[in-house]
C-alpha cells in the first residue's frame, strides 16, 4: 500500500506543475470571469460581489445587443472565407507539395513565413499597400493604374468591399499554418496504401476519397477547429488594418475590448460576452470532432 502511495505521489508530482499552471491561468480566470459577469463592476472601486451583483442581466443584454450580433456575423463571415478559400487552397497546395520529391522543406519554410509574422505587422503592411496617402502608400491602386486597370482602383479599406478585403487579408495571414499542418498529416499516410489501391484498379479520385480523406480527417478537423477558434477571436490584425471600419469589420473580441477599455468600463458585460463566445466556440468544436469521428467510422478507419 505504501509502495503504491509513493508511486502515485511520484506520478502526480510530474503532473502537478502543469496542473498548477493550468489552474492559475485557465480555471481560476474562468470562474472569476463568471463571477464578474453577474455584476456591473466598473474596474475602478474595490470589488464587492454583493454591492455589484445584478444577476444574469448582462447575459440578457448581450442577447439583445444588435452590435454584438453584428460582430458575430462579421466574425462568421471572415471565418467562412477562412474555412473555404484559405483551407481549401492550403489543402490543394499541400497535396501538390506532397507529390514533390525535392524541396519539400523549402516549401514548408516559405509558406510558414507569414504565420510567424505578427498580426500587427501584417495589418499595418496591408494598410500601407491598400490605403492612399497620407495614411498609406496606395501601392495596389498604383499597380492597377500601371497595368491599365485604373477603373478597378478604389478605397479598399473604407469601401463596400471592406469586409471581403479584411477576410482575404486574414486568409493570407493564416494560409501558411494550415498548409504546414495539412502537409504534415498527408506525410503520415503510408505510400503502400496508394500502391495497393492502384493494383486494385482505383483511379486518382477513388484513392483521394477512400484513402486520403478518411486518414487525414483528424488533421482536417484540427485545422477547421483551429481556424474557427482563431478567426472568431481575431483582433490585432483587424485593429491595425481598419480598426473595425465603423462596425463593418468589428469582431466579437473588439466589442469585448471596447467594454473593458472604454470610458464606461463594463467589466461584467465584457465577461458575459466572453463566456457566451466561448460557449459557442466549444459547441462548434465538439460538433466538428463528432462529424470527424462519423466520417472515419463510415470509411472503416474507426470501429463503428
């Protein structure tokens, strides 16, 4: 019994540091945020739960706040483009590079340069390229004029297409990490499976549908979940690019930040918004993992 207790204590000692850090930086902030969401605390005076308690009124305010749901729509719009244009392009390029014999490491380095850069740097860079003087350099419109396409020149940041442009800039920024993860997933598929399929008469499409997709589905799910989580929590790049464009590209985290840093300092409302956003993202993430499991079961990758 003593030996077993010592062994368990030794095993727990290896886990304890990580558990301590997780508790301090994740569990405690979550419960403290929930407590704050039940109050109208302004971050100025000493916090007293009884004095600031307002119940679930902050959550009701979030559900009736049109600006909040517009920001959710903006985040969903950018996420849609990231899930389709960004990830499909990254997957297609990963498939192409996977068939290349030489320079695979070179391609991984080149395509991963953008994710390494700060979102602030990307936002400011694209602002210089897309906005006219004196704020920017109007490089893109000058290129269009030089190519004889001056009729396409416009205010890319403040015009009607600002939401689309913001989504494309975000996709450009996030393309590299999606490519690297998907490429790594493709590298784990044994080449013998494709050789056996060719012997059985399977064409390229059948190999892709019956081998590639089922075996790489966990990686695709991971990329989809990370894309949703990352895009719905996007902040720095959009702030640097157009600061929300008067609400046209304002995303949920920007609303939360405005309530925490504005003149009113509505900490309780900001915490309620954060918890609601977190709950939505968790629900979507678990749904994607459930779909991934069903797809793998269908193709026999997992037992039914």
